C-alpha cells in the first residue's frame, strides 16, 4: 500500500460493547453488509476487532475473541480484495486472523500485553501498528498522569520502533493512542504537536473517531460527534497522519480528498 497519500481505515467492531457501534455488527451477515457499505464509500483498509477497548470494558476470553473475528475475516477475505487488519493485543488471535486472511496486525498495547506478539508478527511477516496506551482499558481513564505527555509518548514510540525493527518487523506504523490513558488536555497536546511524530520516519495512524475528547468538549455524545471528528481529521492530516481510523468512511474519504486538493 502506498502511504504517500493518506488512507482511510474503516472500523468493523464485532463486539456487543464498543463505545460507538457496539452490538450493531455481532452477526456475520450484518458485519459483511457494513463492510460492503464501507467499501462502496471508498475505504482503503478494513479493521476487524472482537475485543472492546473502551474505558471500563469487560474482559473477553481468547476463545470468544476468536469466535467473533475469524469467521468475519474469512468471509471478507473471500469477498473483498482490500487489506484486512485484525485489531487485537493477543498473539494467538493475531496468528489465527492472519491464517484466516488478515494482512495487518493492529495492537493497542504495542506488544506490552502479550510478550509473544512482536516476535509473532515478525514471523508472520505482516505490517504492524503499534499504539501507545497507559494502563489497561478497565482503569486507564481513572487518573492518567505524565511528566510531559508529548515527550513521554514520543520516547515510548521511538523505543518501540527500535524493538520492532530489531525483532524483524519491516512494515511498522505508529499510533499515539488518543483516548488511551490520556486526559482531554493530553489528547489535544498530542494532536496539536502531531507533526513531531514524523521525526520517527514511519507512518502515523490516528484514531479520533467519535471519541470523548470531541464530544465532551462539545457537550454532546458519541452519536453527535461526526462533525467534530471531521474537523479534527483535517487537523490530523495537516499534522502528518497517514491513516485515519474511522467509523464514518464517506465523510473521512471526503476529508482526505479536500485536504489533498488544498495540498
């Protein structure tokens, strides 16, 4: 995939409890219909997740996560020729998903929650998205603290880049992890300075879609946060984002097209 121009990753949560679309695509038919809709709207990557990482989310067993994602990935692999990403922090799920047809591993823990993840991805020879987070989903928003959030996240991702490259991962993408163990102020400090992460010399994925950093500022809800999401997507593109991870593909694709015209 050519990331010299920004790409749109469509979120396909096959979970009952994700913060924006939980419960909508828990059966195979509805998941495939949503994927087909995103393809028509111009999505570049489909990101399938079976474990909600929203603040306060419940634990999910490995077996249940596999039961949720593998049939969807197998079907998508049969009917769609776009790259498929598996959103998981578990090496066992990553391996099964790649065997089923996934092409990318998107790990919110950057290998911290499964010591076998980075070596597994290197063995599978697929691109790896390594995200920064502080804490675990159940408690990560209780009271996140940093000495200097920009410096801390940058240094973490720099070290993670070296770890992944040394392990043999060739295609690496980094994600600052908006909303993962960060206050609203932390999130906007990172977004305001997103261009600094270009110094790492690897593509940047940004996941802002309908998050509380938007709707809490606007005193609204996740369902009402599309306009705010689009505005921050434009800001992220200006800061060097290579991939936008989104719930609303049509609007994100339009945002990229308009930004490209400006450029």
